C-alpha cells in the first residue's frame, strides 16, 4: 500500500470536481490537491455521453472559473441561432483535458489519479479521520490518503443512456438501444420509438429530425409532459438584458399574484417564463429542460406522442404501458432516453467536518455551485457559517420542486447580496454572468432601471407566496 497526504482529496474529475479544484487553486497559493477518478480522462459522465450531445444552457455558464469555454461565441446556424453557443460533448471533454494538462498539473499542486476507484462509500469514520483508500483499476495498486478535507464530487450521480438500466423489460428480439448507438444505424428502420420525455428524449427527437427522419416515423413515448425553460431567457449577455431580466421580473410577478399552485404555473406560462410542448396538454413534470423557440417549433412536428404512463414491457409487436398498449414491430428501433440526468436527489449538509459534498446552490447550475462552494470553503471557517451561505437548492423532479428550488435560491441570493465578499466574487467570476449585467446599468437607462424596479418590488411578495404554497403542500 502506498501512502499519500493532501489538503483536499477530491473524488471525481467531472465538471463539479474540476470546478471545485480550480477555485481552490485560485483562492490559495499553497493548497495541495489530489483528484481521483474512475475514468481515464477528466470530464466525468461526458466520457459516456452520446456523440451528438450538447449543453442545454449557454456555454458561458459551464466549465471552470479560470478558463473560458465559449469564448463569447453565438451560434450562427441551426435551431439555437443567435443565442450563446452550446458546447458539444467532445468539446467539453477536450476542454477539461486541457484544463487538467495545462492548468492543474503544471501548478505542481494537483496530483491526478485516473482509472482509480475509491474503496467503499465515504462513511462517518473516514469523515472524522480523513483516511480514504482507492485502488488503481488496471494494476491493482492500493493507495491510502490522509486528507484534511474530502470532497465527494460524485454525490449527484449523473446517469446517461449508455450506462442506464431501464426500469422496464423487453424481449430479446426487440431492437432496443441506448441513444449512443443511433449514429451506428446503417439500415433505415420502419420507424423509431423514442422512450422518455425529458432532456435526453428532446435531444433524440431533434437529432432524428435534423437528419431528415420523417416526423411521422417517430413515436414519442412520454410518461409525463414537462414545463420547459426558454433558452432566450438564460442568456448572460448585455444584448439579452430584457429577455433575461424581464423574464425574472415576470416570474416574480406571476408567483406573487398566484392564487394557488396551478394558477402560478398558468401565469408563468402566460408571461413566457415557461414553455410547453402542447398547449392542449397540461404538463405535470419539471426537470429544468431548456429549449429555444426554434427547437420547440421543430419538436411539435412530431404528432405521434403517446401519453399512456410508464412502459412496463416491450415485445416484438406490442409496447405495454401502465395505462394501455400500442403496437410496434421487429422493424422498429426503440431508443432508451429514460435515464434521469441526476439520480441522487437526497439533500445533505454541504459542509460536515472533513467532508464536503457539493450540491446545487443556484438553480440548474451545479458547476457554478461547485466553484461557489470552493470559494466559501476558502473564505470562511465554521461549518455553520459556510452552510449558511450554501443552502442547498433541491434538484427538480416534479412540479412541486419548482417552488422549493425557487424559494431556496431566492434565500441564497438574498444572503449573498448582504455580504460584500460574496458580491465581489459574483461580480468577477465568469460563471455568474448576471451580476455584471445588472451592475452595468447606466443611471440614465430608464427602461432597464424600470425592469429592475419590477423585479425588486415583487421579490419579497413572491418569496412569501412560495412559502405559503410550499406550506400547503407539506
């Protein structure tokens, strides 16, 4: 057994682990870091992602604090035209590899152990004594690390189609595959059955349509319809000030004026904060999926949408769901898009003695959250104080979660706004995007100041209404 010692042992070199490590390096000149990961290259789940995957939100929100991913580019063609570019999976992998090879390792303060697996779960004993063992997957070498702090950057457990086990069964003669294998198809099938209504299902349908598959040959099986976010309202660019900030102002107005949960969602839809696939079908799910208006228009070309609940079994000629059945055939290809992006929804304290468990502290942004948590770790002492700044914003898995995550984020935003050190960090950190947009409003710009006045005027009433609605649910 080989023994090592470090200030921070970071388990996972995915986006969260990389963003956390990068911020530690920026915050200190002498912090020593060990990063352990089971993959051969940094990037986490992106190593297993389907080949045509892209980000759903602008690249400016993604990556590490010290290195730009998007270079401020906008897409000039396609269904995201005019909006901030959406980095591809291959570009993201190359980016993280570059950060590791040209920023982390040359610093002399990061030791990287790829193809290594931590033995067992991180338990309370390890949290107390800081001793963690990991094993090299190829040569069997075992390492024991004495760490001042342990960072579990794998806690959110992102899942992807290629490693996902579906929660239904299918016969051996059914043509069934993960989304990763679609580009390998060399003979046109009779049709495609897309299984899953979330982000992955959206990507799958758009990819098929982009490659000129007849929309009538696509059957889209959705257990639930979801409320969708409009990507035009998530642009951290001065040119999109009114899209982004007016959307937030309209969100607060809609929530503050709502009479109940359903009325709140109706108002959020009417003001353009939410989009929906079918105006005639009321969504019951919210996972934070983001689309552009052009993408939504393209998705609506698919008319054969099946809403009969969850699939139970697929045979050669029938798909059985818990609310009915539909025909299929051996000539159809069934594409599994049912994996949940994040599979671990349990909330735990981020700071707990030696153990740091990064989770989201801003809605839909785990990478920003990781960098923010690292900044707080470097700037403050007691766990109670650090956890005060890092209230966990729950990941959405249904309509009710939208209220909880919005209330939690608003509380964080209020707390951050009262703290000069954090305000300065947000203003100067590229992963934030919005602080500079607001700070850059000129005194004579009456239109922008009016938008901010609406936002501030409705923030407290919206927070109070959210708490009332949450209390009614509980």
